[in-house]
C-alpha cells in the first residue's frame, strides 16, 4: 500500500510539473509612446502570432520615460524593457546590472533620410537660435530620457547648462504642446506621432533635431536579463519569431491603410495624422528607422555611450558589445526565410 501511495504521489507530482512547464511564459514588454513603440501594436493582428497563448503570453506595460524601466526590470515587473541609449548605460554603470542583454532593435533616431525627434519652439516666438534659449524653460518627458540627453548635449555644445543658464522641467509627452502654446515652456522635446499633428505644426517649428545633436542613436532596443533568456530560450525565440513576422507586415507598403487603422484604434488619433508618415521612408516627413531583421546599431550605441561620458552624464564608459545577445532574433529570422 505504501509503495502504491508513493507511486501515485510521484505520478501526481510529475503531472503537476508537466502542467507547470506547459504554462505559457509571461512576457511583459514596456512602452513609452503608443504605436512608435512596438508593444502597443505588435499583436493587433493575432493571426500572425502563431505561438501567442501557446508558449508565451504577452502584455504591454506603459511608462512615462525609459529611466523608470531600470527599477521595473530589476524588480521583476518586466521581462523585456525597451531601453534607450541613455537607459542602458545607467543600468550597467549606475545600477550594476551586469546581466543585461540587448536582444532586438526597436527604433533608431537620426538615420539619414529617416525621422529624427524634434525640439520645437513657437513659430512667432523670440527664439531663433540655440543661444536664445538662455533664461528659458525647456520641457522633456523625463530627466535622463532619450530626448532629454540629446537636448542637454546640444545645449552643452553651445555653452548652456540646466539650472545655471536655463530650466528643464518634466511633463508627460501629450501635455508638452499645450505647455508650449500656453507659454509654460519655451521649447519642448517631441517625438512621433505628436510632431505629425497639424495643430502642433500650426504654432510650433523645429529649432533642431536629435540627429543634429548626436547623429544616429539607438532610441529603442529590447533588453532582457541573461538568466531569464537562458531559462526560457525556446519560448523567447517563439516570441521573437511572431514579433518579427508582425513587424515585417507593418513595413510592407501594401498594408499601410490597415496599419493606419490599427494606430487609430490604439490611440483614437484621427487617420489623417498617421497616413502621411507611418512606416514610411520620407525624411522628417516619414517615420523612424527600424531594422527589418531586428538588428540594433551597436556602433552607434557605443558612440552615444561615449558621448554621455564625454559630457559628464556617465561616470564611465564601457564596451557595450559585452551586453549584446542577438542569437534569439537571428534564430527567429531563420524561421521566416
């Protein structure tokens, strides 16, 4: 009787263990700006996500700025964070997160003939040059973010510094245009889709772009922890396969009208504000660059890290290639050929 009980217990434990292993892997991916960040639209067409609900589950999680993602990833509140070129070095150098790995590109700013984030002032205002910003108030979404640091580097190139020569304030991105219009800030750092709004362009103009300040920057990239990748590699490759399939669908011009409608459904912003630029290659009138194979620009990322050290926003630089693992996206891409 005792041996039968032990066998039954062992069989039950094996069944429970098997069921636990079969549970889909939870994947929470962060986003800052709807549509511009993949998380909000990645699986709007679920028929392309062949592994979703089988080997993994998916949730998009919103944050105001990339600096907040460091704590969220460290606390296990995210599986994948869309770090930027400013967040990655802060996590490595300041937070000591040596187990971080860059696994996929999300979007790049300042690639020639593609879009670059804009720093905008009033069309009819007194600011004509960067030097005219002295004594003014500048608005960004978050201190240390991917739009904040390029602005500060451009200011430093013109011998201007926050608190000494001007004031930088934080505000949610959607609030910045109204703050500029109401003279609460004198310049705002604005990304897509907000710079494509005709109402914004009616009263604001671009003083300089992020590309003017820093050249190409790895504005968004997917970052996960090494242990999580190793433990869940098979499910992660399934996820990356589905993600790449969806991204390439968005890149296809024949899907443009449907992609615009998805953006409208996600944001409630009218189609006219998406149609002219979404996933299009048309300079400042187009979209960001996104690598179709999911490959981030690692040399550009290294240059951006070195620049932050040069201008005093990092204690030290480091070799970013030690924190890259593109094997997941490479394996996923092979499945789609």
